C-alpha cells in the first residue's frame, strides 16, 4: 500500500480505536491520524512477526490488526501523557 493509503487506513483505525476507547485526549483529528498510522504499522509488523499473516490492503483482517495496534498505541499514549 502507498503512503496515502496508510494514512487513510490509519485514520480509520485510529477513529475506530477512539470509539472503542473514548476519553479526553489532546490533539483531536491530527493525533488520531498519527496514532492510527503508527498503530496500524505496529499491528502489521507484530502480526507478520508472530505468523498471524500479513497486512495486504483494505480487508477485515488488516483492519482488525490495525485497530488492535492503534488501541495499544492509544493506551501507551495515555500512560505517557498521564505521567
């Protein structure tokens, strides 16, 4: 996937992660996109590393992996911001 596709995919993953884990986070849409892209990348890397398959475009499995990655990044972000 190209960089623009990853940004769109990351935005969707970040928005879904935010819906699953609501709360006050500074930054709004820009931070959501950044956390989503980082989370999608992390999720894709870990899924490939642990043999759970590869992220191969826009499908439900890739979206699930990206959302889980975005949730992990969101939790880490909240822990760092709280400290």
